[in-house]
């Protein structure tokens, strides 16, 4: 996205040999994100997760390979830890935990950027589909390598 509430970055987790490259997506909670409880609405968290995942995919995979695959969500799990309020600057960190021939397990952490407070943890299961038909399809075997997986 090109508006002032969103910016992107990419880096890799430091650590052992099983490190997973991650993508950081930054968002500021806007008035349209706020619900009647005076914090970010639950649906907004899903939007941020999807935007971060899409940005990571577009950044990591070559365009010609990405064009042959589309993704649909089969499951979201969200653990809310703290609320996000109007004006909070958030970092949505996402990485691919595992992939099979048809599916991908993607994890996300949403943290307040100024104090690193954990706001939510998200686990999403995705299924790769043929963009022309919408039917499940096996992914190109090169794809896991772009996310630090074998």
C-alpha cells in the first residue's frame, strides 16, 4: 500500500539453523479501524494479517512464479493479548512456518512498535489455488525455498 498509514520492510530472524525469513508490515490504527469498544475491531486484525502476508508473498517470490499461484484462507486462529487503540503504531511481523504441496501455515505477531507490547498472535492456514480456476493446485516446489523452508 502506498498510503501514509502503511510501510513495509523485510528481514530475517536471527538464531538457529531453522530460522524463517520474516516480513515486517507497519500500520497505524486509524479512526476507521475503531469499534464501539474504542479499540481496533477484530476484523481489522484479519485485514492487517492478510495485507502483511500479501506483501511478504509479493516481496519474496518472483513475479512470474507468483502469478501462477493464488492463496485462499482455510483457517485463522487469533490470540488477543492487548487492545490496539487509535493512533497506535503497530508492527505486523509474519513468516511462513511450514508448507506442504497444497498448504502453508503462516504465523504473525502484532506488536505496538514503540514499546514492543504483544497485541496479538495469529496462525493462518492457506491453500494454494490456480488463479484461473480457483481450484486447489500443487505449488511449484521452488516456493518453500523463498521462505527459508526446504
